[in-house]
């Protein structure tokens, strides 16, 4: 088996096709007696060409420029050959030419990975999540245009500095709708989406290094707001003749006693209400956000609301349990209810889900594993953000224990006292 390649470079002019006494300049690569030519995009006077030296005769300015170009070309071709040898690639004249011209390697850009991601994940991500990616991508290309004065950038040019600069760009960005700056946690989410796309490019070998190796994002921990038992009862007791407010109140209460998010309540159909393993009614559905199955035993408060809207015309028209209402209007109307109920918290519909996790379940002793399952969390760590409620219950239970122990201690002292007196 042949293990050595014969390799040579020849610089020559095509004198047979000369015009006006000028001939085109070429480089010829030969490997194992097979050759290819590369046009060097230069013309040479026939009488100035030294065939034996493959150079221009003399020491004129023009001769020095072309001869220097010839030297550089030979060095670049040899470098291309050496790279292929080091990479243990098949050595052919065509392969060396392709490496020299840069056509053997495709250099992917940021826009390439964005297009690839959106095309291949359109059916895997829900519409809302894909929308968040497109927002990140919009910020990203706006940053590239501003900082690099170009509409795109090669992935090979991404580095730690690029990530830090993008982070800084987002921190200084003012949202046009309210002139506010983007919050820290939202910025980290944008960076995470960029990282997922770049990591995908890295795994596909579109990029040689991971620019995120040294980047350490830091989330600012925020307490999840929820309603106390008294606040939840104030909404339950709220009464109104305004149909839209009554519907919003009912939807909020339903979420507070099931833990179901807004988007999943709007999609809830009568077929999702079934008899469970215990013979009681359950809601069996999937979370749109994660496509995770959830099975929820129906509490009396939730069943009452299902029955209330059983014959609702708007709900029947859509084939859903409840009439449809946009999330924007829902949260807007909740502000009215909060004012009427004298609730000072920034009441949003998602707070109902937090209230279910805390006030309704964990505070009442439902194990965190059960709560996690009902909420459709894929990791119990996600549910543990509500752990402070458990700590509060531990405190209450321990205080009750203190009272019990103190009572027993007092009773014991009284018995001892009576015995000593007798």
C-alpha cells in the first residue's frame, strides 16, 4: 500500500493563449502525477517571464510586487498541503486546491444557526417558547449590527468577549413601550437561549470552541408571590353583577384550587374531566409549556365552577369547560378585583398557581412530591421554590409543640406540688 505522496507546486504562464503579448499566471499543484491549475488573476509580459525560475525578470517595482505575490502563493499552497497531512486527510491535488481557496470548509454564521434552530425546532417547541427565541434573536442581530456594523457574523468569531458585550448591550437596552430597561433575570434568559443555539452549533461541529466556558450567569432570586388564606377568601367572597369580572374571579379561583395555568385552562375540554382511580372526578390533561401529563383530583371548589359553566353558550361554542378570555384582559380585570378586595399585591393570574402550591396545598400538609406531580413540574427542585411555606408550617407546628410541652410540664409541676403538699 502506498503511504507517500509526491507533491509539487509549479508557477507558470499560459503563453499559448497570450493576448497583446500578455499571458495569464497560474499555479499548478501536482500530487501523484495528477494535477490541477489555479488562476492567480495576474497577467505577465511574455518577455519578462523567467521560465527556469518561475519569476519575473529584473528588480522593478512591478517585478518585486508580482514575485512577492508568487512567494506568498507558494507558501499558502504548501500550508494547505501541510494542514491536510496533519489532519490525516486524503491528499489529492483537488483537496489541496480546495483548502487553499477555502472551499473545503463551510464557515457558518449566526444567522445560519438561527435559521437552523427555528426550522428544526418549530414543531418541538410550543408557539410561546419559539416566540421568546425569536425575540432573543431579534436583540442578537440588532446587537451585531450596532457593534460590528454588519448584518451577520461568523460563528468562529464568537468568543467570551462577544457574550459579555451582548450581556452589556441588553443591560443598556431601553424598551420602546415604556422606556424601562430589561431586568437581570430576563437578560440571563436571553443569554441562555443564545447559549442553547451555540451549543447546538458546537455539537454539530459548526464551531470549534464554546464561547460560554468562562461565562457565569447569575439569577437574582425572587420570592414567588401568592395569596394568603385570608386574601384568597376575600376573592372567593367577592360578588359582582359585572359578567366579565365574575368570570375572571371564577377562573382565578379555579386555578387556585387546581394549579392549572391560564393557557391550559383555556384549552380544558369536558373530556379532560374523568373518573379517576379512586372513583372520584379528576382532571387529566397536559401542560402546553412542557407537554407534561398532569392528573389532578378535583376539589369541591373547582367542581362547583365546572358545574357553573356546564351550559355556558360561549364555552359550548369552543367545546371548552370555560369561556375564552385573553390573558391581557384577564390580568387587567384582576386589578379591579384586587382593588375591590383591598389586596395590595400586584395580582396576576399566574399568582393563582402559586397560591395553589402554597396556601392551598403545602401549608395544609400536602407532601411536596404530590404538589410537584399535580403542578406538572419535571423536576422537584422547581417545586422547592415554595419551600418557605414548608418552613412556615414547621414553625407553626413547632410552636404548637412548645405549647403542648409547656402544658404537660405545668401539669407535671402541679402533680409534684400536690404530692409534696400531701
